[in-house]
């Protein structure tokens, strides 16, 4: 996969996320995708921050969209090679401080197979 095909997937990810369109977001993921987030570790300690599969992703993001109706991500930078995109973005939620976030999407055959979130 070339870089020109990887970054558009990341941009579609932001569009779907900011629309809170769960089905559109999940359509970008492989059925067995893995996702790691420090917020998962805090909210669901039993996961140790890692979830696997679309069902787990659906549950996690539906909960986020329900709890945080104003949640929005504003992309700042993309850095990509042929199969990974590092995305730097700002997380906005009404009443909370803006959070700077880094996230890596690992992409194979046009689908996200893994994602990992980084923030302080």
C-alpha cells in the first residue's frame, strides 16, 4: 500500500469519528483489529488498555459517544509510511481541557488492523 492510500484512511477515520458515526468508523477496521488506549486502562482496568475485535471497539466507542456528546478530534499532523499512519490531534470535550493526542493506525489490505493511542 502506498502512502497516498494510507493517509486518506486516516482522514476518513477522523470524519467518521467526528460525526459519531459508529458504523462508518467500524467499517475502516479489520474484524480482528486491536486497539490500545490509556483511557481504556483507566475506565476498564480489566482490559489493561487493550481491546480486540469489532464488538469490543463498538462497545468502547458507543460508550464514549454516549458519555461525551461534544467529543471531537481536530487533526494536526499526519506522518505515514506504506502501512502506518502517526496522527497528532487535539481532543475536545465541552468543560474539559484540550488534550494533545498521538495515535498510530496500522493498516493492512486497506483496513486498520491495530491502533495505539498516546497521551499524557
